[in-house]
C-alpha cells in the first residue's frame, strides 16, 4: 500500500513492544521539530508498520480522513498528547521517579476510551480479548497502543525499561540483555555514534 506519509521502516523501529514503538515515533521528545507524526496519514503509516492496523483498515480510514480533515487533525493532535504523556510516564519510571499525576490522568482517559471497545470473545482454544465495533473510528489505532502500555505497566518487564543514552535520542526500550547493561536503543545507530565521539575526543587529546 502506498500513501503520502512518512516511511517508518526507514527509522528501524525496535518492534519490542507496541507502546514503546509509539513513543519512539519522534527522535527526541525535548525538541519535536523533527516529529515523524506530522499528518494523520503519518499516523496511519506508523500503524501499518507496527501492525496495529491492516491494509484494509488504513485504506478505509484514509478515505474517511480525506472527507473529514478537521476530525483527522484533531485525532492526530490527541495521539501526540497521549504519546507525550505516555513517554513522560515511562521515562520517569526508567529514571526511577514517580510519574506525574497529569500524565497519568491523560493516559487513563485514553485507556478508558479504549477499554470501552474491548470484549471477551470465544476462540478456538477458549476465550480472548478482541476489539469490537468502531471500524470507521479515526482513533482506533490508539486503542491497542494504550492497552499495550497498560499491560507493560502491570508486567514484570517494567523493571527492564530503559531510555537510550544517546546524545540526541531518548527512545525507550526493554533491556533484556544477559547482564541488563544495554545503554543504547541500537548499537548500530546510537551506540556507534557514541563510540565515534569517544574516539574523536581521544584523538584530539593525543594531539
């Protein structure tokens, strides 16, 4: 599928956890001038790359957004507010600090809306959760994101939550390395840049 939107595959998303991938849709939260979520089409592009929407979902929602651009823009701004609140919550946790009440309120409001669309349904092996209704709801890609975040916050994996130590990167990730000493979102990007800076400083000090 081709839409006029940012190609998130070029950012090499970590795909460790849906909520973390969502917070990582901007390279640096301190400065949102390079935010990858600039349009509603960008939000759809990310959802397709992350697997939270299907091709058919994206086609349908893009058509609806084209007919209702004001509503689509409002959803985009809401998605960014939820993302920033979620980032602040998780960043505080990674820094072993207590999340701010306002951020938790924003997240819980989004979670309440998402849970209104969840149902227990019968499966071949018993029962499971499913998203029901709202196929034409322009916010529907946010529901699995906030549910993913809720599951992370309630899971044992939370103790492995880390924030990238890169100079200009604050991506969040789960440190599942053997000795839990991972410092970078990716050794191929931020890790190599840090090594290059250290090498440059050593070279200058030797001269």
